[in-house]
């Protein structure tokens, strides 16, 4: 009976100590309970889609990636605005009326992931013109 009582004490102490673990920092002084978002600004130059990082680095503390088009432009993300490995990034969807596109990470598997950026020229809303797609990379580190 004494051994059983000791086991309960060990479990209780272990649980108490687990509650004292410090949350990782998010780099801005806040505790890291929620995952952050990687933001990628997408522009169009001379009719071509451009991203600032051809290889966007995403760390373990990032839970989603958001791509943004210039707010005061005629460009919009279509329903398939970003196409990336659905086993590691989903759900993905346009938001903000097609001015942004978000993909949520499903866990954090290390590796390089090629993705496709699709943008439409919405200057003619009834007949949007798709621009040539761009195919950069995401690097989960």
C-alpha cells in the first residue's frame, strides 16, 4: 500500500512541475501560446507577379502564411490564388475580398515546398485576366 501512495505523490509532483514550464517567447515580449503568421507582400511589375523572397523561410513558431496584394490595385487572388502541398498547408483561401490569401500550416514538417501564385487582373470584373503564374518556394526550418 505504501508503494501505491508513493506513486501518487510522484505523479502529483510531476504534474505540478509541468505547470511551471515557461512558455516560449514570440520575440516581442509576449508568451508564445499562439502561432504567428508569416506575411508575404505580392506585387505586379510589368505584368509579372513578384514576391520579395523567392525562398520564404518559415520557422516552427509560424502557424500560417498570408500573401497580400496592394490594397489600391485591380489585382485579386482567384480561388486557387496559392497552390501549395495540401498535406502540409491547409486550409487555403482568399480573404479580404481577394486582396489577401491565407494558408494554415498542418504541423511543421521540415523541408522545401514549391508553391504557385496565381493573380488575376481585375480591371475588367466580368472578364478577369489571369497573369502568368509564379512558382517560388517555402522553406520550413
